[in-house]
């Protein structure tokens, strides 16, 4: 099984800062508590491997989970948040307006090649995510292996529209993905299928 979790709350989130690269915005005290609770929720799952985005809020969340569960931790650029280019590090209303306009193009109009200036498009993110997932399937081929990827809400919305191809685009985009929520998937008959959201399912049918 392959589990996905969003990072905990960070200073970038509470400060409304556009920060999807490696800017120094660590977890808040609440975010660190959320990461501890995430580890507790996953304690009985039998995880073998942990991968995470190198963006500080995801890496810090993963480091806490790795320490509590004694898991090997590997960073993966493919799990980064979508690169917002010239908007990175900004928090002014005009930058947020430009940010929201791009997301509207992606999610409402399905203009997947539209990109942030100096950054990524929806299609860029989905392709790097899909390539990495294919690599994980090869790397962890045994059905007994259970892998956790800690990443970002936007990356999950985009990546899972391609990974879970049997679910409608609008359904996946519409999911609420709170801090440290868990999405679990299974690889069956050559494709990924959703096992559960917002809960940990230990014994899939």
C-alpha cells in the first residue's frame, strides 16, 4: 500500500506566504503536534519506507514521523509543492490574486499547461508525480511493503488526478486535505485505486 499525508501547519501557512520551494518556513508548534499525532495514528500500519518533499514544512513533518516510527527517510523533489515562480516568498494581496487566477485556470478550466511565470504548470507537477510513483512501484514491488509519502495539499490534488484515473477529476480536486490527513491507495491490476481518505485502513479487502 502507498499512503500519502499532507505536512503539518507551518509559518508559511499561518502567515499567508507563498512558499513552495525551500524557503525557511518551519512548522508552528501546532504543526509539530500534528506531526506527532500523525506518527501515532500510523504506528500500527506497519510502514517500511518514508519519502517526503524537501520543502521545510514537509521535511520537518517527515523527520518527526521518521523519528517516532524509526523509519528510513528519503527526500524526493517529485513530492515538492508546485513551484510558484516569481510569486515565491510573497504575501501581498496582488500576488495572492495572481496565484488564485492560475489555480482557477487549472482546476476550473482544466488549462493544464498554464504555468506560473518562472514556475510550473499543472501538467509539470502531474508528470513528475506520476514518474515518481511508477518508480516507487518498481522499487517496492512486494505487496507487503507499505510506503508513506509526506507532501503538500496542492501536489496531492494535482498528482492524484492522474494517479487515481478511475475517479473524476472534479472529485479529486474537490477533496478537502487538512494538515496531516492521510490518503491510502493500493496498486491493483496495474493501477492505483483509492483505499481510504482521512483515516488509516489497516486491513484492505
